[in-house]
């Protein structure tokens, strides 16, 4: 289960000793192909290097847009992003390696043996370009290695995102056709390529729909491609929603040391034995990483256990923590500390800790055994693609197309709800009674399917929280203004002592004046260590002194570095980046 990282290490060592051209400099297109790829093993070793394109563990769990709130804010939320001199995601070394492989891999080894590895390469070229399009929009498409003297290619203009996305999907279609259909949670397969196709086509289809002022074509065609890719994967019956741990299966999926291949399509692997760790436990139990916690708006979005809306309840906005977490969607108590929460490997229940979570809604998703609590010692695998996302992609694409049926929901979202024993989503009810709370969050959603689209977005946000999908979702839904609202935490009716876990003992004491003494109680000084919305009562305010800004005409795209604009006078900066 932990072989892929080990393979990477062996591959690096082998390439470093046998052929320094691969590592000591960028591949040179003049290297004789016969001396580069003589065997299937050469193909395997070279393509192993592509896997470093996947996000690190931190790239998965360290979400910091609006679902997860910290003591600091990203520049993308405060409007303080600057045009970088270099970097900023505008790098092309990985693409050169991929194109070098594709240009030379077919020269010596027999075609049937090369094609699966070419499928890997084209998958990663699609993955590379998808990240570029989501960041920059139009980018130059290169399908070949560029010679250092080829000034025409080096100085080319940005190609339209339409051409680039079409090329991405063509690469993925090739990968789907040529990659192995044998399941693997550590190697790219046909199923990984289908999952990525559903992701890419959904992003671009919804981006074109909601950014209609750009007049980009074929939004519905892309949404149909997303739905078809997801449906192909669903019908193959290779994956299922993990339910082996009963109603606790959602939380167990993420705390498992080894990725659970029933649901996880591909994961980033970690291993205590190989001394390859990450930091998720430490991230959630110390003050060193911004004290992450769920935002109040997301907590409000979780349904009641009976499927009704929490925000329809009288007085929901002024409920204390003990009241608001009662009888909610079980995914809430498997994402944050709620009454009765006990650490894996822990001896007794523990309450949320404001010293480690700025909102009080303290994260537990991905948190493993207490033995992993030291700095950088967690070893649980991190999902990069999982089946739940594919189900959500399918439901959303169908809803956006206006073709969603109850059978579609039963095939997708209701599988996720069933895992935690939640009632089914009923299409007719969603359509006839759109949630006004969600409608306020997403004012651009309209039409006959408005209620269904809003409910799908609710499910996506809850199911995928802390897996770093949120920024791209905000971009494609044209929902940037959602980020400038005030982030909030728990509600407190006044200063004084509060029991957060229902054990009859106070856990938090909010005070004014002289600091009291109370062993085992979190002591928080009002307007210093904690700020309440109404002065001496209200929701905890997070970063209330920091102005947020999201410029609708600028911030859906990232800026191109100035050095690259100077080197290539044919590149044009994205709008309003100066």
C-alpha cells in the first residue's frame, strides 16, 4: 500500500546514477532516443517522476479560503495579491519533461508496451494544463519540446482557453483509452483519468456558464462530457462509497493510515517506516498554523439529522454551541470536535480548544492517533481523487444541464447521505422550495433547477471540506463576493463561563478586567483574546480588522510574472493586473 513513494525514491536514485541528463538539467531534445528509452523499465522510471505534480499533504488539507478560517488571511482574499517578478505558478519545467518523454518514448520500445506510459504522460500533461487554465485562463499550448533556438515557439502568444481545454480533454481521452483498467490507489489508471475528466469538464462548463460575459462557447457540451465521464466510472462499479465503519465511515475514511481503495481512486502516500510524514495532527492541535476552524456559515449549512434545514429553525443564529450541534448531519461531528469527541488513542472526551482553533469549531478530519501528534509525524495517506467527488461532479453537471432526475440523485448524492444515515435528497422538494440561506450565498443561481443546484453545492461543500476544492469552486461559480463577508465563529450570549461538551464542567471563561484563575478552563479576555460581534455577546469575529476585497473584473485570474512578460513581448497580462 505504501509502494509509490518508495518507487519514487528508487527511481530518483536509479536515474541519478545511470543517466544524469534526466535530473541534472532539463531533458535535451537532441539526446538520441535510443539511448534514453531502451526498455519498459526506462519508461516506468521516467514516468514515475511525473507523480510529484500531485499536491503534497498540505496541499490537500491546508484549505484556507472561506470554509476554513485562520488568524491570517490569504492575499487572494484581502485583495493584496501583487504581480510577481517570477514564479506565481507560471513555470513550465514539468511540461518540458512530459513532452520530451512523448517525443522519444515511441522510438525503440514496441508500440503496445509504450502506449500505457504515453497514457500516463498525457494524463499528467492534462493535469498540468488544467492547473494553468484555472489560474491564468489563456495560456500557450505546447505539445512538443521547444528547441532553445526556436524563437517562434518561445515567443508565441497565449492560446485561447477554448483550444487549451479541448487539448486537455483530448489528452484525457487518450489516457482513458490506453491506461490500465486495473485499480491502483498509487498509480494513474483509466479510472483516475475518468475522474480528472469529470473534474476538468465540470470546472470549465460551469466557468463558461457563470462567466457568461466572456462569451466562451460550449458550456453545456462540457457539462455533458463531465456527466458522461462520471457515469462511465460509476457504471464500471470499480468503486463504492466506503461504509465499513457504519455511521462513522466518513471520518474513518480520512483517519485511516492506509488509503481505503474502495473509495479512494488515488492518494498521496506516506509511511512511518520510510520516514515520509506530514503534519496534519500538529496542524490542528497547536497555535502554530493559524488555529484553523470551520467558518460559521459552513456550520450553518449542515442539515439537521432528519434532513430539514438548520437555518429554518427559529433562533438558529443565536444558538450556543451545545444547541447548534444537536441532531445535525453526522458529517459535522466527524469534521469538528462536538460533545463526546474522543481522540483516536485518547483516554477521555475532550472539548473544542480556542487555543488551537480561532472559530472554536476545531477540525478533526484527517486527524489520526495521538501517537502522531508530534511535529511532522502523521503518516495517513492523503486522497487526491476519490469516488465521492465523482458522484458530486455527476450530480452537479446534470443539475446545471437541467436534466437531473431523482434516479441521478439516488445514484450519486444519496449514496453519500446514506453513508451517514441521512435522509435522501428529494428532487421535487429541492426544486419547489429553494433554500433562502443558500440562495443568498449564491445569487447567480437561477432557473428551474435553482433549488437542486443549491442543494448539490451544499453537499459538495460539506463532503469535500478540507480537501482544497473550495477556491476552484468559488472561481468557476463566479462567487468571489462570498469571500468578502465577515468570517465568524461560535455564538456566545455574553461574557462568563461556558460548557462546550455537555459534561457539566465549564470549558471556556470569557472575562473582562483581571484575569481569573480556573484550572482546566480556557481563559479568554474579551476584546483581546476573543472578540464578540455585539461587544459583549454574539458570534466570535475573526480578522474583523482586516479588510477583504475581491475585484470581480480582476481576481478570477492570476497575474503573469513581470519577468516573463519582458522576456516574451507577445504575452499579454491578465486584465487589471499592473
